[in-house]
């Protein structure tokens, strides 16, 4: 039996008991916006941005990067579900700053077991399989948070499937204070053109 599974099901039973009117929420987000952010366990977009069920789309991946799949979700978010304003939120102390494509590929090639990090970087425990398949994935690592937010806002802004009247805001969440820090150059790059298609 999994302890985590038991914990989740126990909490869920209570949540469902008090679900009430939330069962009647419509599918489109009530506040018409979407957040693209990192999967980091310290980030809780519902809390840091004040979201209730039904309010907004939250798209998460490692780094909160504007990957092809994140853009797929954003396009569905506006085209079919009516969001009109987007946020790209990366954060301080992101794990994606601790390695490069080269490091990740080398670790995966040598072993599928968990790697460990110390002052010298990531090290492989060795002894468990290993695959060259990591070469086929762009890991979308981050070397500078402001730059990664800017690049992702720019990529979304320039995407041919994204209408130019959707504003895209760029922020960094500070894991030590819980505060959202504006990345002005990203928000400038993501500015909407109200009269454009
Ligand atoms: Zn992160």
C-alpha cells in the first residue's frame, strides 16, 4: 500500500464532501487568464496569485518554459476557452539553473538511477541502465531567469498561432519571499497590439 496514495484519497474524500457549488462551474476560466509557470513544489499559483477553482488556466512544466506543448495549451486556452491575458512566471532558485543539456544527457546515458548534486554539480550514482534517448530531448534549461522569461514571452508573442491582442506579462517568483517580481523587458516584449489581429 502506498502511504501517499492513502493520504491523497483521505484528503480528497473530505474535499469532495464540501465540494458544493463548485460542481456547477463552467469549463472556460471565469477570470479569463492563463499562467505558465514552473512545476517546482514551492510554487502554489492558486495561493501566490489568488486563484479559486474555475478562475484561470495554470500550465506547468519544468522551468515554466514556452515549450511546444506549453504553447499548444495556451492556444487552446484562448481559442476554445476564452483566456485574454497570459503570464509567464519563472522563479528564483529554479532547478533548471543547475544543469545543462550536456550534463543531463551524460547523466541519463550513464544511469537511470537518481543523480545527486553537490558543490561540484550533478553526479551520477551509476549502476542502473542508462540510455542515449536523452540526446533527443531539449531540456530547456535556464542560465539567467530574466533572460529565460524574456525569451519565453518573445517566443509566445511571435508565435503565428497567438493573436497580437493578448498581453503577455513576465514575472519571476521569489521563493524566499513569495513575491512576484516584474521583468519589465519581458512585459514590454509581450505588450498587446490592441488593433492588431
Ligand atoms: Zn523551477
